[in-house]
C-alpha cells in the first residue's frame, strides 16, 4: 500500500527543479480529511468532489522577475458554476436524469444550484512579474484588409506552441503529475482535473487537463498547455476546449475499428478521446520575461 507524508509536513512531499531562470515545483499529498473539506466547502459554497487533493500544487516560476503560474484545486473549483444558470447543463439535464434508476433523485441532483459535473475553465493562477509582466493575447497588427490579414496570420503562427520541438526525443530532466480533484458523478461517469509537467534542456511543457465524461450524455476535455522556452525566456499558454455528445464519441471510436471492450476502455482514457472531440473554444496568450 502506498504511503503519503503527513499534511503537516508538505515539504517532504514537494519536488523542485531549476532550469536556467525557471523553477518548477510540485507538491503531492493525500486526499483532504473531513475538517479541511468542510472548511473548503464553506469557502466555495458548493459540495466538494469525492476525491479532493486540496494541498496539491504544480507551479512554474520565473525567478528573476517573480512571475509565476500555479495550479491547485481550490481556485479551479471556485470557477465551477454555483448558480445553476449554465444553459449547457440545463440542456443535458433531462437526458442525464433518464440514465438514473431513480428519476426523481436524478432531477433533484441536476437542478440544485451548482454544476454537479465540476466543469471548470481554470487556466492556472497567475502572479505578475515585478515589472507587471503578464500573459496576454497578441495584439492585432497592420492596416488595410490584405496587409492586416497577412500580418495577423504571421503573428498567430508565431504565437503557437512549437509542437515540432516538443516531438523531438530530447532527454526528459524532470517530470511529474499531480491530481487536483476527481468525482465519479454518482457512478454515471467521471470528472477529473490533473496537471503534469515535463522539462527538457531548452524547453518545458505543462498540461492541465479537465476531463469529464457523463455516460450517455456528453464528453468534455478542456486543456491548458503552458510552454516555456528557456533561451528566449518566453511563456505561451494555449487554452483549448473540446466537447461532443457521448453517442457521437462512441460512434467515432467504433468507426476507428475498436471492438466493444476496447471502446469501453477508451471511454475512460482522455488521451484516446480528446482528438475525437470538436474544438468549441481556443485561445493563445504569451508573455516575454527576458530582461531588456
């Protein structure tokens, strides 16, 4: 059986890696106990997922400027809809309640004033640098229709995470994965938020992924990718939200040639599902941290 350090000694559960001007920190501790859960629930105003790792953390810090981006459970859960006003949730409510044995209980769960799927648009918690450095979208450039489109297209390409560099088989100097929270949605699927990092000699990548599968209703993947170039001291953050109906995802898995047993396994693996989902939202931001 795995053993965990006591929450009273998080330093024993913390790993750090310094690469040039950047410091990566991860902390992994056990699921919160009842008293911290009650306190967290009181602060957030919603019930807490069954598995909540409230002391876990992954952070990236640019040491010279003090700029940082961190990932933890509480601010992620604070972005969960607490009003029950989400039209997307209401649109799926009747379908979801029909999958439950006790229809009346299902309806009651759906309409209570918070998003029971724990869907979050969390992209990390940013701390500005000493000179105000912060992630921002690329400003539009150029005048005139043709010139403007050309310059904007070039700027957009310049802001993309360089996947060709990440595909290189460079030695991985540091890697870790941290789970922030997880819920089985009353045995009707899964909702999980986790973040992982890998550091190479000249660059690194963080992936914070929210994966939600509500059986017979919807599948959702929301990815925050954070790329850091150590030479340029530049950070790019890319947010991508994907979503589709459960039946469409299952059909696409079948069309890919998977057998029924393999489809069941694939539906539990966000890595096999993510690229099958259409993109519903995409945004890229960047910040340059190199001193003048």
